[in-house]
């Protein structure tokens, strides 16, 4: 299972939110690049980079942070947040993203998301399935829908999607464990490469996700709050 630390960006800084609430913003570093370098120095190869300004603004904002990280580290970065147009995705790849995550766009504009899938290929395009009580949320989690998360995943799997990041918003930033029941259902009812996101609080959570069959696990607040240490990351990698 791939270990994938997350860096969330607001105003060019490394922050974390709780349950996606922008009002809970906590700054952990003024320099996302320094954080990324520290991850790399401890054996990490992959990074989940989220442009929270972009998610709220409906267009890519923090492309300079993406460029800095991909220029000065060898991390393979999947980038999400604010990708709403062909120009946005072009900017993301031109600034070094290895993959992009399409969340809101997949729910609100499937024609465009499928066009990206056809143009760039299933290894480059990740479906972002962010949900609250199983219902897909969009626009930086500010808007809810009536679309069931498993229905969305199954529909896109039938159309060629291979990678899915599923975030249970109710777990995100809470440090109370991942949404194991939901992930187990997704793994049993689909064949996608599932990347679990939200709620990871300790190494034991990661072990459980690996045993379940997750292809990857994204870790955020647990690292910044020292629940999972850099030493732990070295050993895991």
C-alpha cells in the first residue's frame, strides 16, 4: 500500500481543516516546499497536494506551490482543488503534477471529466469521491448532493476509471480512525484502486487499511499533530 502524505494549501501555506470547514483552518507551515522536502528525506515518494483556495474559487490558484514542489523534489504529486476547465488541468500538468484528482467536476460535469480521462488516460486521472453520509459533496465540500458515493464510483469504473480517492468528510481531520466499513464495501463491490483518505490517526489505522486491500492511504493531520512521526514514515516506507 502506498503511503501518501497530504499538503493542503491556503494562501500559499500548509494548513489543515476539520471536516472541510474553512473556519477551522490551522497553519502548520509557511513553506509547503520545506514540508515536502522533509517527507522526501524520510522515504516518501508520493504526495497528495490540495489547492483549497482553488476548490473554493472554482479554478486553480496555487500552481506556484505545485511547481516548486515538483521542481525541487522527486515526489510524484497528485494535485486537486479547483480543476474545472481544460486550462486548469493543462496548468496542473505543465507545473509537474503526475496525476490530477477530479472531484466536483466528476459529479457536476461528467462530460468534461470523461474527456480528460480519454485525453490523458486512466493512470493520470483520479476520481475524487468525497462524501458525507455516503452522499457526494462538491465545491470544496461546501455543497452536498443526493448522489451515492458507490453509485458514482461504479458508474465511472464502467467508463474506465482505475484510481479513486474516497474521503469520508465526517472523518476528515478528526483523528478517530478511517471509514473502514465504507472502504470495505467499495473494495468488495468494485475493482478500482482505492486510496483511502480521512481519519487516519495512527500506524494501526494504516495497517488495517492495507489488510483491507486499499491501494493507498492519504495521511494529513496525524502527521502534523505528531500522531504518526517521520520515523514511522521511514519505517513504513
